């Protein structure tokens, strides 16, 4: 049993660090099995040596984060805890500059930091990982930043029109109304970084284009930032078609979750094939995100883990005295 202490800047900083009613403090205590108290302008940590070392690192990272951002949320605490427990380095990086005033987009995990670095250093990036890891959101943020900095002339957001395990049948309306449901996730990300009027103006001026994958054939896109969302739902031939649309001065990001493929059972995912086929080529990078990079509601991590483990119980239907 050992004890150590770290300094805090002020009582306000201590309140932010511990959270309302010490909610952040309780999370750290429960996760690491240490005793934490504050007195004389210092935080005292007591427990087994490995746990004390981990708690000290967690509190130091959280204090630095709170000083930079002025606030600390439950998911920030969970993210830092997971990173320290998994032995990963801190992921704080410079903000991505987007159009919406006061909006800051940053990597929130080491995996996300690697993802952004790969986008900066490669012309084509293939990213795969579970839901909630920021694959699409960060790619859209990088595209918006590139458009704002005028390193590209337009953003092209692409998605395959594949239904998630169900047939929606005939959809009413004109062509745009029919494809809008498939493209909505991309627009949701875009609206968090740009005002509605600016999106509408840029769309009318063809600086932003949101289209289904099928409409990419025959095109060459120069000086564009092109994002393919839900890339796991492309076939191998569609993936080849998409990749060969790339023109001079363009950048491509392809992202998807290879555990949620909605293609027919006999069709190989273009993303899976691309990860195998394009490995090691100059100018092409690949990034794998994991549950540690999930930044949605904390319960999403538990859901991903539960599906990876499989069901705990097997439910039966009884026919007579037998379970089938």
C-alpha cells in the first residue's frame, strides 16, 4: 500500500476534475480500486502501487484536458480511464478547423489521432472499426477543414444504397427523396460543422455533393475530398470503380464496420477486399479503430462487447418435453 499526491491549480479546477457530487471521482475509484481525497491544495491517492500509478496518470490527463477545454464530461473520464488501462498514449491534438463558430473537433482517443494522421499523410485511407468510433464524423471534419483552407475545391460524400437487413420496398417521391434516407448520416455530420444556409449555398454551387455510389461511374474528380461511408457494403467491383474515380489533387477516405455487412452472403465486401489487396501500396493507409475509440454513449461500448462475446443464455422453444 502506497500513497502519492498531485497538485491542483485551484478549487474551481478541483471541482471540475471531481465532477458534480464527485461523480468523476467515484468512477475513478471504482475502476481502479484506489482511495482518493483532496486536502491542502493537493489530491492524495492511496492503494496498491500499480493502481496508484494508473490513477495518478488518469487524474493528470484529466486535469490537463479540463484546463484546455474548461469542462469535463463523463465520457471524457471513461475514455481516459480506458486509455490508461489499455496502456495507450494520450490522444490530445490540435483542433480541426470547421466552419461553425465555436465548434472544435479533436481526436478523442489514440486510435482517432492515428486516423487523422493517416488522412494527413496519405492520398487514400481505409478505416474500419465498430459503431461510434468517429470514422465518418472525423472524415467529414477533415473534408470541411480542407475546403475551408482551400486545399480542395469541393467535398463529395458518397454512400452505397444498401438497406440494413430489410427491404424498404418502393419509396415515394422524386429521385432525391428516394436517396435521401441513405445519405442522411453524412448530412447529419456535415450539419454539426456548417450552418444550414452555408450548406445549402455550397450545395447549389456544387462545392458540396452528396450522392449514392452508383452515380460515381464514369466520373473523374480533381481537387476533391471524397468520402465513402458504409464502405463495407460495397462489392469488389464497386470498390474498384470508386477508387478509380480519383483525380489530380484529390484525397479519398473510405470508412466502414466490417462486422455489419449487409451484402448477400455470397458477395465479398469491397472494403474487406480492399484492405487485403491494397496493403503496402504507396500513398494508401489503413487504420483499425477498436472499442477503446468509441465516443458515443458509454453503453455503446458495452453493446459492442456483448455482440463480440455472443449471447450469455440460450433461449429455447419447447415441443412436448424437448427443447429445440
